[in-house]
C-alpha cells in the first residue's frame, strides 16, 4: 500500500465542510475588494446599499430555490442551529402546551432537552434503543401538539427521513445537514432552520424559514432578539448580521441556481450516495449498521468488519489525500459527508481507494 503525495485534497468533513471552488475564489477576492468598491466585504457597513443588496438577493434566492409562498419569510440569524433548539419553543410553545418531538439522534435529543425548558414535550417516537440506526415508524402525533419537530438528517449515525411524515400539526424541521439537497414541499413546514456550514455556506450564520402565520400565538414575553417577528420586520438586520457568512451563502445559492437548482443537485446527490453505498455493500472489508431504507444521502456512516483495519485504512486514506472520513466519537468507524459541493469525482476516488485497500489487505 504505497501512498503517493496527493495533488488534490478530497474533503469529506461533516462540518464545517466543503464549499464549491468557485465560491471560495469569489469569497477570497471579496475579502480584498468587494465588487470593485475598494473595500473588503469584512469592513463593509451592513446597512450600506451594497450589503443590503447582498441580503435581499440571498433571501430572494432561498425563496426561489425552495419555491416558497408569500407567507414564508427567510431570515439569516446568528447562533447556528443549536440556538434554535431553544428559540423555536420560546416562540411557539407556551408553558402548559405540548410539543411533539422525534428522537432520532444526538441533535434531536439536544433539541428535546431545550424545549422542556419552555413547555411540555411528548417524544412520540425514538430509535435510541437501536443506537439510532433507523428512522422510527408506526407512531402518531397527538392532535393537540403545538408542533411536531424532526431532524431530517442525522450526521452522526447516518440516517435520514426519506419521506416526511404527514400530519395536521405544524411541522418544524432541523435541516442543518440536508437543506437544499433534495426537492421537498417546503411550504408544508411551519418552520425550518439550518446551520449554514454544510450545504449553504460557512459557519457563523443560520438560515431560518418560517410561516409568519404561526407566530405571535404564545402568551410569553419574548426578549427582543429572540422574537422572530422582530427579525422579519427588520429584514434580518435587527442587529449587525454576520456579513461575510451571509455573502458566502449568497455565492453558494447563486452556484446552486446556475447548476439547475434543487432538482439538479438532488440527482447528483443520489448518484454520489449510490456509488459509495454500492461499494460498501460489495466490498468484503466494509459494512454499515444503518437500515437500508433510512440511509442518509448526505452522511454515509460505515465501519470495517475487522476493526483492526480501521486505523490502517484511515492512514492510507490520509496519505492519499482523503480528509474528514473518521467517524464521530460516539459512533466510531467512518463517515463520508457528501454535501452539495462534493464532486462525484471525489466519491469515485474514495471508492477506488477502498477497492485498492481491499486488494492490498488480501
């Protein structure tokens, strides 16, 4: 297994993760000179016409790509997705009301913990006893639940809701790791939130899409910065937004639109996932514990049948330009993240290395 000096680095990190090359080049240029203004994007006033145009175009592109109706508002907020674990129930749930949650992994369990600070929580389904290797089935959401919260994709254990549950309740979704990766009826959700650092842009900003009709229903007095309505009224400019992060999101959204939008990237994502899962299923050295119908197309989690070969494979992959495939500390094994910007050529390269490793280990 003689390694060669890699000329290209293939970045399979789970987040912060790969961005399109052209986006990074454009962002780098804007740090020195934004739109020939003579100013860096890092020093541009957030209330200047130049940056207001950035924010408005970014929001408009989200609405276009997700095909949102007039009731759904787009926000770019501080704090990342974890802040939304508490901000969602703070805005939607009164102390004596109940929210329904699906427990399908680490991030959903964190969301459940925070929601309990603001009201009652009914965990209507869980795959915890199965080490989160599947998406629960055969459950019912109580009609009186204020909303039903799901985490659409689970980065640590590699599962994904391939079909979104149909319910009369307000649907709330953490889409941090699969936002804009596949076509969905986004208008069917009352609220969607997503940390940017996987499919949208860099760490430091959170995308939120909310149907304004579900807001203002609680009796709770909300802090100014926690009330979604205030952010809507101020166009995500209630305070200084993360200017650079929003700009990179805009560049990524432009890239996605030019590629053909969500339908086009979904086709590519399906091809990437099929390529890697086919190798895992056919290569005698590798396996996955994830139930086949629930396999994530964003985070492919797998192990080696002989655990003694895991470190040698990691070293072999690293020596050949593969980074970021070590599994999460809670799950072990490997994790290859196939976010939107991951080219299929890199997935093929990983598959070829897996085949080569098998031959060398024989």
